[in-house]
């Protein structure tokens, strides 16, 4: 087994019992709160509602559960809940890896925690192990990987496998084999979500399911290729630019990436966030109405336009990846929440008229700073000839401009209460905050 996988495997096994800083416990609970809010909201939307029909033979049986309580096999629970968490595009981000770790990692951890009757601390430790390993693999794979691949589908496998493996009680060597095996399952093409499609959230669910299966296989004694990440035909060469893996484990167990998550403040693709935040800030600064704008310019990094600049969105999925649509909607309505993708908004003459006055381009400085910085430059030209610009250096919700615990609670209630009811949503929120206490359980 390569030193890389040996180190990752030892870390995963050790996370089952090692002392953890209080900040790590706290941020793990924040991650589960955010994941649950997104997954509850996504559970009543396609493709999740369609999956319930397709997977009928794997539901109403088994020891795991879907978010709304329906029994499921462990694999089906991971698949469906992981998909649900990524469906409404509100789930967390680790920006250096261009990756949503929560959707696959927590779905896998929860499915195993339920089937093994594990308590809250065991669930959180599994989540932490998955976040720490996968974010480091994602950061190494880098921007070159993101050119064609959807990191939440590919890198997400490396969050799900150790999360599941910790709850199965894998040894360090077994964890390493689970990681080696799951590398061969890594998949998810960006082209799948550059137009209307249900595939993008499925990538997260499939990564969760793959991680569960790889951990189960390792528990049964199956072995994986020891140099599948760093070998001459390994993941780094095949799916990136042959990056150096030297730093992947250097600070493992010392710097905790789970404390540096981005929690979304808008219900759309995160690549549009800096543009939304900057446009709203400039509008507040000038005190003008959207009708006063003759032109809006958005200059940002290249991936934002490659992934999230659908010019004429006609569906909810396309709208989430249309920078001009979400910026126009934010300027007219003050925010981009779930209702921003409604049929009425999609057909709104006011939004369409403002979209026609928005132009987008790549800003070289913003492009060079990506992925570590997600920035945008916004320019306004008013109908009476005034011009103004604003540089948005980060996104609200990024680690350097984080959502507070109260902000996160409000987001949870906004997304979960319409599905669960207000009282039940508050009960779930309180229960998740207590997950670090021995004997506690996730509310489903």
C-alpha cells in the first residue's frame, strides 16, 4: 500500500477515538445542520421524488432511513439522501477543492450510523474523517480536474468511504483499501449540468453510495490498488495534470478543513455568489432602483462563466446556473432563495429585461486568484449616464465572511420548516446541536 493511502487510512481509523478540538466538534455540527436543511428541502423535489419510484425494491425495508422517515437499505439511503442534499443547490463548499463535501459524506455517514445504531459523536467523527480526507484529495486534484469533472461526484467518493468505514470499525489498512477501491468508482461529468438535467445531484448521491459499498467491501476483505491515486496511470494522471501529492497529508490532524467551510447564502450555483453579493452591495451604495440601470457588467473568474452562464434559462435547473438570471433576480427582489426559481420568476418580464442589460466577461485578476478566492467586479451604468464599480473580494458565507450560527439556524428553518412544519423543524435543529453528546441520535 502506498504511503499516501496508508496515512489516510491510519488517520481515518484514529479519528474514531482521537481527542478533537472543540471547534472541530462545533463545525461538524454546523455541517450536519446545513446538510439536513438542504436534504429536507431536496427530498420533495425531482429527481428525488422520481428516485423513490425507481428504487421501490430497496425502500420500505432495511435499517437506514430517508430524510423524511421512510425505511431504506443502507445503499439506497446513501444514494437518495446524498442526491437530496445537492438538489436545491444550497449545500456547503470547500472552495480550495471546488467541492461540496457535505452531500456525499454526511449521506454515507448517516446511512451507516442508522444501520449500526451509532450515536451522535460517532456520526460526527465519521463526518470529520470524510471531510478531512476528501478535501485534501480535492485540493490536490485542483483546477485541472474541475475542467471536465464534477468534483462532488469524483472527490465525494473519498469523503463517503472513510465516513462509512469509520462507522464499520475498519482498521487503518482496511480504510486504505476502501479508499483505493472507491477511486475506481469516481465519476461525474460537468457536461451533465451545463443544460437541463437531473444528473448533477445524482453525482453526489452516487458518490455517497459508492463510498458505502467500498467500505463494506473492505470490511469483507476486498483489497484495492495501493497506488491508485499517485501511480503512473492513477487518478492524478488520468483525471488531473499529474499533480504532486507530497502535501496531501502533511497537515492532516493539525489543520482541520471542516472549520473552513463555505455555507451558501444563495440558492444557486456558488460560482455566481460573488457577482450577486457585489451587485447588491453596489445597489445599496448608490441607492438606485433596477429600472435606473442601463447596463450591468460582471467580470469574474473563468469557471464561473463556463459553468454558470446559461444565457436563456427555461427551467429551474438552468436558472440556478444562469449568472445573469440570478443577478437580475437579486437586484429586483433583494435575494436569491428557493422562490427565485419559480415559474413566475422564470417568466418575469422585469427579470428578462434586466438580464438583457447584463454582460459578463472574465476578469484576469479574479481568474488568477481562483479557486482560493472567489471574486467579481461589478459595474453599473445608469440611464442618466452615471458609472460606478464595486469589487467583491469574497462571497458571503465563505470562511472569511462566514454565516453565524444564528444565520445558519435561520437558513435551516427557511428550508426545512415548509417540509417538516415549524415545530418539528425546531426540534430537529435542537437535536442536531446536541449530537456531540454521548447517546444522542440524529432525529430520523
